[in-house]
C-alpha cells in the first residue's frame, strides 16, 4: 500500500512563502500524476496544482504565477512552492498520487493533510 507523508505547513504572514513536501513510500512502480489539493473551512476540496510523469503541470487560476509544483522522481517526492501567499490560501493542503504499484495494480493515495495559515 502506497503511503504519503506531507510536511512543510505552518503559519505565515501575507506575502510570505512556504514549501510543502509529500514523500511517497511503498512498492511503487510508477507515479503517473501527483497533485496538491486544498480544502478551506466550509468549502469543497479543490485542485491546486498537478504534475504528470512527463512533467506537465497544471494550476488553478487562483495560484498561477505564485505556486510552483515540482517532483523528484528518484525520491518519490512532490513539492509545492508557495510564494506571495494570501489569506485566502489558508486551508488544509492534501497530497494525492495516482500510479501503479507492485504487483501491477493501480493506486490512488492521499496524504493526511497539512495546515497552511496565512495571517498577520
């Protein structure tokens, strides 16, 4: 079973930066899509950014130009660099990975979530 461990959340002032990390472990053969989602209090979970195995990225309009998603395939880790943070970025951020694990079955795993709070 593929497990995800997130880190890097915390409290930051508006305009500040944070870097989230998500490390995957288990019998991973291939990670097809890695993504970051967030859920603010009282709102639905939404996709923030995603990256494919071919390094094709996609971003929510609200974070374009401020957030950057990247991956280190050798470490089975995905990152989310968040700059120019705004109070409306406050949410619990979740990592999601979809791919193939041994013995040859698909997986769709979620991390436990990490709180990001942007406040002065």
